[in-house]
C-alpha cells in the first residue's frame, strides 16, 4: 500500500539546536562558542599540557 500520510507532517530535524550538543562527546549539554561542553574543554586542555 502507498503511504497515505499528509505531506508536511514530518517531524522536525533533531539538530534544531546545535549549540546544546557537544561536538566531542555528543552529549546534550550546554556548550561554549567552540561547540564543546565544559568537561571536554577541560579534558582537551589537560591533554595539551
């Protein structure tokens, strides 16, 4: 059978708010302007020392 759902009733894309997902760990957390959460920023900073 053909799909009978009305056009335009699809769910919005899940990444509507890209500033709430960390680029490194992928968890939904507040992120800074670089796109990383505070935990990942600290881990990357420690890795550079």
